[in-house]
């Protein structure tokens, strides 16, 4: 065989292989969205307000990495830290409107309308401590129904300075977090 034919055929094979590989990479790439939980009163001084406002020190970012449409990882949601650390991510999947959380290697119930109505609680790890998320009530905020979930330490002898309240939207997840110190809004 002619050396030029071999080189030309190798070039075509290599090009085809690169096209197939790049399309596979694009098909398996992960979409990520970054959210910030900002203090409720942040920026109330107008667009040019650069003052330090109460609650700024509690603000943090959450990164949601989609593995599939209804299967994703949220980094930093329950840890509330400003830097990513091992153990600061939670894996969720949604099936038929029911949210599940991967907890200690097993899919555990996290949220559903029916579970909320039945006061079904779930366990989450917040800053290396396990807490129950207990359904409290439904509220209407900005024309949408939100579900209020309250934290209670799993360990009975835990000394917790204040409970954390999460406002949950079944379509987008946690959108508001409230403590005795500050209320944070997902932006």
C-alpha cells in the first residue's frame, strides 16, 4: 500500500474518533448552576450601596450540578460554608414529585406533598451533625406555595443555640433559610 494512502486513512480514522469522542463528552457533560443565599435586607440602600449590612457574614453560595434532569448534587446547601469541603454536598433525585436524598449511601425520603401532610420527617447533616427536618406548615409567598421545614437535633442532648427554618419549593428546592440571627434568600 502507498504510504500516502495509509497516512490519509489514519488521518480520517483519527478525525472520526475525535468527532465521536467530543460528541460523547458534550452528551455527558454536567450542567451546573450557582446560587447565592443573601441576607434578606441586602442591597436595600440602592444600586450604589456598598455598605456592610447586617447578615452579610452569613451569606454563602450553593452549586447545583445536574447529573440528569431530576438527579443533581448541591454543594454547600446544608453546610452553609463559603468554601467547598469534603462532605459539604448532598445528592438529590426527584421521582414522581417525591424528593430523595442520598444519606449514608442509601436513598432516603426528603420531601413530598403527601409526606408533608403526614408530618413525615427526614434526616440531614448540617455542619457534621444530624438533624431532623420536620414539616411545620405551608405558607404562600410571592404567589407560590412554600413548605416550612424546621430543624431538630437527632441527638437529644445536643445544645443548639437556635433552630434553622428552611422554606422549600417543590419545583426548585430550598429558597429561603431563616435563623434567629438572619434570613437568607436564594438569588
